[in-house]
């Protein structure tokens, strides 16, 4: 991620390009896909960015249609032209706003958009590359975290001779890796019940989850793994999740 200074240097070149294409512009703003102000070529007079402007910004980010004249908003001392930037993959990158003097703010939105197209295309490529690099970096960090987790899991397992201690540490590592309040490993047939974390689930609740899985299995006609995989999604308000442990893909053991 670029620092604020580096970002302003990069986008400063685009500001010069935009001003060359639209000399009557007072300034330019760029809002990211979440509606946050990502960059501006000069400190904006935010008092001009009224409710109508923010409503138009939100609509421009959300709509899938060409926004056209709806993207031209009259402000107190100028006219705002909002232009959405979308990557080649159809991902919304953000919205560029051109603020122009009121005396030339009568030009149609399409005319303003066409004037700025050379800069918009270049800016779209810059932002698409930036988003791609962030996605790649996120995936690399995720894979690195998973590798560290699996390595530590293997190291811990080799350090223990006792099955119970190894399972307990495995469960605790999984709890921390997934950022859970608590976790329970339950295997009634083996008389195993391991609970970790500051806020572990109530064992009665875990028993109920296990029973619900057993009910699904009873009606599965032998397709146990498929039936459990297709069980209804839990209510988002529920604080617990459960995953079955199957033996040979057929028998529920925990």
C-alpha cells in the first residue's frame, strides 16, 4: 500500500492530465468503492458536498446502469460531474468527481465524460492494477498464515505422546487461528470431551447440535456426507457452528 505522500504524487500526474482536458475545473475528487474520499487534487470545500451530492455518489456507486445526467449535480458555487470507474472484470473501483465553474456547468454529463475519457481510461488501468496487487498480497498473506498454522500444528503434534494432550493443543490452535471465543471437541463413543477458550460452548448446546446431525443422518438414505453438507444454513444470529467428524464418510463419530 502506498503512503499518503506517494499516493498524492502518483495521482498528482492524473490531476494535471484532468485539468489539461477540462481547464475550467475547480478540482477533482476520487471516492473509493465504499464512498470514502481516497484522493483529491486540492482540499475540497466540503461544505459544498451536501446531502444531494452524497446521495448521487451513493447511487453512482450502486447502480448498474449508465448514470448520465443523474451524475450532474448543482452545488452551491459549482457543478459536480460524477463518473464511475469500473475494472475490466466489472468490479467497481470508485467515482471520480469533477467540480467545474457554474458558468460552464450547463454542459451535458456525457460531453464532460467524453472530454475526460483519456484520463479516465488511464486512471482505470492504474486502479485496476492497484486492486489486483492488493488481492495478490492478501492471498499471499493468507497462504503464509495457513502455512505457519499447519507447521505449528505438526510441531505440536510431534511433541506429545498422549492423544488427549495433542487433541487439546490442536483444538486450541484451531480456536486461535479462526479467532473463536471457544471450541469443543466431542466424541461420545470414545468418551472424549475437550473444551478450550475463555468462552467455551455449553456442552448441552453441543449435544443438541450433535443430535440434530444424527437426525439428518437418520433421514439421509445412506448419503451421510452429502446430507450433512446440504444441511440448512445456520441462523446468522446463532453464536455457534458445528462440523461433523465422519468415519469412512458414513458414521458420525463426533
